[in-house]
């Protein structure tokens, strides 16, 4: 079971005040009760609600051994893995979604879940096929406009990566890691992040070894 909660506008002044105002008479969104002081005296008082949706989804939690990477690195990895999953399993954009956990302010791990009704079962395949994560990481690096991936993985040396000829992308573009779904993270995404490249290279050199339940 996954619950998604909309705590309110990111640009709100008081971060401790959660949710949105709603007019109980009309059902329309409005200012919150602590903001709405200009309405008619006989109008019903606005109420504050926190929208939440719950659903059963296939999900996978990615955590890294040791200290977690920095926010920029983890954000880059999050969307590189998302795009890699889309390519390897031939998914439409948005079928797989990812979120940082426990929050955007404290990124420690990556939660991936199948967002479409019923799901495609790709996360189950990812953790059951020995080369599942390796294929996704390779696709991610290829999308990041990098070549010489075979030599880099053979030598386990990320310094051997080279930008593909004609690459004009600096830190990210809509042909590699940027998308409509990750607009709030665009400033943190950086395809040149050396730690992110090194971790993706380690994934290419890895195999999945499922443990018994």
C-alpha cells in the first residue's frame, strides 16, 4: 500500500501549516481559514484539508551501502534509473515513478513504484533477473550521452567515459534525464556528476542475487 499526501504549496510561507483551504458550501478550493479574512461576514468559514490517495502498487526501495550520496548525486541517480527502466522495459513516460525517501529535504534512498493501473511487473523482473539492474544502469549511462561504456565497465574506470560526438547537453536535457515529471528536480540533476557515474558503473558490473523470503 502506497499513500501519497499533498501537504500544500511548496512556496507557502508557513511550512508548518499543511494542506489547502476549501469552501464547505461549494466544495471549491479557496484560501485557508487562517488566510481568509476578507470574505463576507455571512460566508461559511473555510476549512483546511490535506488531500491523500492510497493504492496498492508494485514498489522497490533502492538504498546504498554506507553513507548515502549527496542530494545532487541521489537526484541524478533517481532519474537516471527511472529513464533506464523506461528504456529497458519499453515503458511510456510516467509508467514508472520514483520519489526520494524519507523526503525531498532529506534524500537517503529512492522509492520506485509502478504508477499505472495493474502495473507491468517490471520491478519484479528487475529484482529476479541476474542482469536486470546492470541493463538498466547501462541504458541510463547511454542516455546520459556517454560512450566507451564497454571499456569503462571492463576496467571499472569511470574516467574512460566520453561524451558522444556532437553532444550539446551540459547537465541535463529532455533527451537524457529531464522530463515533465521531474521538473522540481531539474536544478539538481547533473549528468556530469562523477559519483553518480561511478555508482552506475558499479551497477553495470553487478548481478542480482535474490535471497529467500
